[in-house]
C-alpha cells in the first residue's frame, strides 16, 4: 500500500463531499476538479500499485486541489443564498425565432465535417499509406508529421482546420443533446465518425476530448439532476468507464498491431495511458528542481503564443518520456500541473489554481442566475480544463482558445438560454410547461 496515494485519496474524497454539499450539485467546479484526480490516484492504488508515486507528488496535487477548492468555497459562501440554502435552476434552451433552419443546417454541417474527417483519414492511411507500418499498425506521430509536412500546403491545412472545427462543433452538439434531453440521429452520427477517426489514426484523445465536451456541456444544463446520483446515472457512469476502457484498448491494438496480443503487455499499455501521467509527474518532481521556483517559458499558453509567432508547439507537449510498469511502457504525459510548475513554480501554481477556483465558481453562479451562451462556453471550457488536468493542460493547444473566443458569437446569435426548472421543456419558438422531462417538440428533426 502506498501511503501517499491513500492519504491523497482521502483528502480528495473529503473535498468532493464538501463541494457537493456547498454547491448542492455534483456538477460543481469542485467536483469536476477533484473527481478526475481521485479516479486516477485510486485507480493506480487498486490496479497498478507498482507505478511510482511519491510524497512530493501527493503534496503538490493536494496543494493545487486545496488552493482551488478553498477559493471556490469562499466564492460559494459569498453566494450563500444558492450555495447553502436554495436550489440552482435547470437551463431552458431556445433556438432564436427565425433561425431554427439555420441551426439545423449548422448541425448537419458539423456531422458532414466529422464524416469528411473520417474519409480524409481513410484516404491518407489506406490509399496513400501515410503513417502505416509494415505490419499494418499506425504510428500517429508519423501520420501527423506527414500530414503537416509533405501535405502541409494542401491536405494538411484542411486536416488541421477540420480537427479544430470538430472540437468546436462538439460543444454545439452538446447543446443540441441537452435541448432534446436525448441523443438524436445527428449527434450519434457525429460521435460515430469521430470514434472511427480515433480508432483508424489511434489518436485516442480526439474522440475522448470531443465526447467529454459534449458530456460537460449537457450536464451544465441540468444541475438539478446532479443533486444526488440515481441508479440510472450510476449505470451511465459505469457504462462510460467500460466504453473508455474498450475504446482505448481498440485504439492501442491498432497502434501496436500484433505485439498488442500479449495480455500482460496490453494491460500495461492500458494502465499507462489511463493512470500513467500522475506517475510521470512524480518522477519529474523527484528528478528535477526546476519546478520549485519555475522559469516562465509560455508553455502554459503555447497555443496563443504560436498564433502570435512567438514559438512552436511540440506534438504531445513533451518529447522526453518515462518508462512505467513491468514492460517499461513509455509515456510523455506529466499532468497539466507540470506546465504550471515550469512556468510559475510552486507559488505560481497555487496562485493559478486559486484564481481558477474563483473564476470557475463566479462563472458558475453568474451562469445560473442569468444564463447566456457566452457564459455557457466559458464555464464549459473551464470544466474541460479541470477535467483533463490529471492528463494535460488544454491552454497549451489552439482549439481551446479558438472555442473560447469564437463560439460565444456563433452560438449566442442562434441560441438563447434562460432559467427554467426540471419540469420545463422547450419547443422551437417558445417555452412550454410540462409534467416530467419530456423531449422537445420537433426532436429528431434532422
């Protein structure tokens, strides 16, 4: 038993419970920040206890979580009229009058774009043989280098643009799923296309990121459903974990080919992808002292800096790797905290996490008191940042900033959000009161 992991898990569990009580919903900033860390650290302790994890890493993670939760809790207490006593409302989604047809065509265009991305990947990998090894498996880094290199002026531009557009479209599809309170044909086709793209290119993050954007955006609209976990919600969470595990296995099988048929080696690869970043952070902290004071290099905001011509981002952030598990499986993931530590040191990381706690909680209460599409985009992007922090920091990438700047304009022009209740459903053109969570009128019209 690893004492550092066990104590950290207890701390995170207490923080999650307090966050649920203060915000009166599981869809709170504290829960979104704490639970992913709890899953990763507890998963290590139960499934791969031999993965390295030291007390320094536990202290750094606890400091980051403590700074965030403390700041978020203060904001919740200031807004105590909701945070401690009353309920927060569900959100009613209305397509603005006269723009329903444009909204439908926009969603259809996003589905077509995801399908075009799949067709382009099939063309590159199977027809041109880009990134395909002799045994038939795919090297995603060679695939990407070829696309942005030899094809950089033609296919490469289209390839990167479609990737970014799919990420942005995931949030709009999340709004559509929440509007109908169920999956319709369009979102299913969209998700199916991006999952197929990830399996063919073995880029697991592409699908998992898009699906998490949709899930977070949909959850924002129904905070009342997060007051307590029902049996259905619990089963949904279990299904999601099973799906992620099976999907990661399938993508890894395609990446490593016949070598992946070794059961123990395959298990190590799975474990490194799902739980290895925390161990990468621990090894980095134990072998370097740069993180104590930090030296600002702009790695935390690599996407915007690359736009402005002040640097070039590496694929996967870091080129250096650490070896984990009995089979020495390599990983270059060190969690998003390493980026904060490198740029700001321990003090900068604590301040940054505290500011994130203040901003996320403030936007949370402002969104549910006076919902707008811009606030929805901001809160969804903040939640995405927190959800993936045990893996990476999304401000390093371009799409996060593009979505933060561009989506409020497009979505706000087409969609209106307003406060409702658990019994309010939405027809195109107006709100209608019903008993029970019935789907929106016109649901399924694609």
